[in-house]
C-alpha cells in the first residue's frame, strides 16, 4: 500500500515523459517510445488491456475505459450472473489526445490522429484524421489541419518561458 502511494506521489512530481515510463512499469500499460502522460490520466481498472504506440501525448484528465459497467444492471436483475464485458483499447503512433477526452472499450485510434478536448471516442478513428465531439466524429484530415494553420502558427518551441511571454504579449498587444 505504501509503495503504491509513493508511486502516485512520484507521478505528480515528474515530467510527462518520465510519467509515461512509470505508467508502463507500474500499471502494465503497453506504451511506446517518446510518449507524454500528463497528470490526471486515468487508465481504468484494466490498464493491461491498453496499448499505446510511439510519440503519443495523453493530456490532463484523459480517461480510458476498458469495460462496460452497464452489465452491473443485468447482474442485479439476475441475468448474466458474475459476468463482465471487457474490450482492449489501442492507440497508434503520433497521436495527441486532448484534455478530458474519454476513450471507450474496444476503440482503435489510428496513426497521426488528434482527438479534441472533451471528446468521447466510442468508435474507431482512422489514421490521419481529427475527431471531436460527443460522441467523437471525424471532422477533417491532418492535411486539412496543416493547410488551415500553416500560415498562422507561432514558432515558439525554441523560446524560454520569459521570451515566449514577451513575444505573445507584443503580438496580441496586451499590457504586461
């Protein structure tokens, strides 16, 4: 019990890349290289049914659900006594899953995919697409996303926090 509490505390204090390694080691999630797992990601009660590819970012509050809790009602009615209903989840390579998204049992997310903030993914999402909403649906391709944004991005990844703040305040003409 104490060991588990220490692991939970440790996960709160490490960077997202290191947190991915801890998730792999302690929960049994099959997770690839160069992944980021942010605070508050919930891998559910069967984390060993989850497979995550390489270069995947799981942002704050993402939840994976690998079982159908509705079977509880059938058990209480005397039907399907002692039954559960499980399905694995697979996330491909180069995927970004937005804040508070929920990934449901049996879902496969392809490669090069963006899942929007708060999306509830109930069906497979094909590679090279963007899915948003409740339930999530594909709204455009990655190429469409690139074409829509290539002229309006800011190249700030090389900047430190102070320089980025100064740049953005000047760009948007906001007072310091």
